[in-house]
C-alpha cells in the first residue's frame, strides 16, 4: 500500500489496471517462480560447462627419510657407491620449502542426458513466463470488472438523483395545488412518499458506490483512506460476433495458460528422453598445468591431460525408476493439456452465450427506458392539465426508475461479458479497450 495523499486521486481505467498489475500479489509470486525456474535452468546448465580452477600453495615441509627406508644401515651400504660424497653428517630429518601452482580443467564433453535435462529446464522457464503473463490477464479482468461496477454505481447515483429532483418538483407542485384547494391532500401525501422512497434509493446507491470503491482500492493497492475519482464513463459499444471455431483458434494462439501448458508438455517429453539417455556413455576431459619446485629455487612445469569414457554397466534400479517417474509426469501433463482444451472450449461457449444474451437485454432495456420516459411525460402532461391526479405520474416515475436501474445493470453485465470473452481468448491485457469501446 502507498501513502495517503491529501489530494483526490483521479483514476482512468488504464491507470487502475496499471496500478493493479504493479500491486497484485499473484503477479509478484509468479515473477518469483519465474526467477526460481531461471535459477534451475542455470543449475542444469552447469554440468555442461567446463570447470576451471586455479590453486597455489607454498609451505615448509619436514620429512623423516627413515620412514621411507633411508636409515643408517642403508646409508652404509650405498656409501661405497659414492666415494666423493661424505655421509658422515647425514641426518634422516630433512626440511624443504616447496611452492607449487596449477590450473585444472574438468569438462563433460559428451552427456546427452544432461543436455536434454537442460533443454527441459529451458521449456519450464518458458512455462513460468507464460504463467506470469496469465496472472496479468486475470488482474486486468478483476480490476476492469471492479472499475466498471463502480462506474455503474455512479451512473445509478446520477439517475437516482435526477429522479429525486423530478420527485421534488412533483411534491412542490402537489403541495401548491393542495394549498390552493385544487387537489386533494392524498396527492400531496402520495408525492411525499414517492420523494422519500427515491431518497432511500439515492442513499443506497451512494453506499454501494463507496463500498465498491473500497474494493477497487484493494485491487489496485491504494490505501482505503485515499480519496479517488473515476474519470472514465460507463462505455457501451456493440461487439462484432465471431464463430466458435475462430474463437477457439485465437484462444489456442493467445492464451498464456495454454502456451504455458504446451511448454510443460515439451519439458515432460524432454525429461523422459533424458531418462532414457542415462544408459548412454559419457565422455569427460580433464587436465591441469602448473609449476612445482623449491621456494626461491628451480621450478619445473607439470601437466596432466586425460580423457575418460564412462559406460554405465548396471544401474538398472535407478534407470527404471527415473524412466517411470518421467513417464508418469508426461502422462499427467498430457492429461492436463487435454482437460485445459476442453475447459477453453467450454469457457468460450459460455462467454459467447453471456455476450449474446446480455447484448439483447441491453437493447430491450433501452427500449423500456424510452417507453417509460414517454409514459412519464404523458402522465405529467395529463396531471398538469388537470385531467388526472398524480397517481399515474408516481407510477410512471417508479417505472422509469426501475427501467433505468435495469439498463445500468444490463450494461454492466454486457461490459463484463465482453471482458470475460477477451480474458478467455487470452487478449484481455492488450485489447480490453477495444472490447469495451469498440475502438
């Protein structure tokens, strides 16, 4: 949560979505999982890279030559062989200062199993990336729905206040006519009840608006105490219909969860291949080069160069166990992929049904508002002309209020259905404006 500003925070839909993406915990966790997958990829790469290390040491060493067989008896036996050497002061205890330094190389030059495991880790990293992108789409959907709901509340408040002002005019007119003796007190009481009923609707709409703004603040990481103002208006635009085949094709191309599942299937297939490749021989190369000698004396170069071919002869329990685990994981991934395809098809069909029905409801609600408005105008004209009392006016006011509330609700449902379809197609995070405004 950020800090509370004394100024009102003006929020567009774009602003709210960007704040939601930055503050959402699910996206943060998905990014952490992506970092973990990248670390696992690097760990799987390490066996394929050469390992180079350098060492250097210097020190004083003391040796007892007697432990190597050079005792006094042996010296007496070999002394005649070296008549020019005086062995009288020979001591079996020898002290030497030795310095040595070398660099060593170890490299697994040929390990098909390790290389395949590295490829599987790369596919798992791609799957983690798509999981993060899928979390972004869910945030866009949730924030967008909540923003639209708050806009619908605002529209409900505006509509209720407009009707309240009309009821106030009607009440004053009824009072004036009653005082003039041209209308019964019943007309005034009826107008007052209608006015107070509309006041209740305004209060309820304002309460719903404040509560939905609190939910919106929570979705976008804004402190509850922060004052906000929604600057967009409730959109309405017809959406061009598409066939289920086109929708399914687009979803398979665009949905991040499906793309991630495909990478998981690929990773499972490579892991199974790596388990089979464990039976193959591996080729390693190693060597070192350095210098060794007496400190401050003569140094001599030393080196080792070696290649090694390892062939596993019998590790049957491990090989079969790794193969069975990899096979089970691959089967599980394929089953989850098939289930996801069925889920996508069901979600698309549901979204298209919701879209068609909500669009039809909006059109009917628009017609009802037009009819209710005309009916109220006619009732007002008859009441003003003294042809009828204000009962038809009150009834027409209630009908118009209900029709306008239904239109606002149906428009919200239609907009949410469009966002839901965009989410199920996998394009909500990039094309939500197009689906809402028809741009």
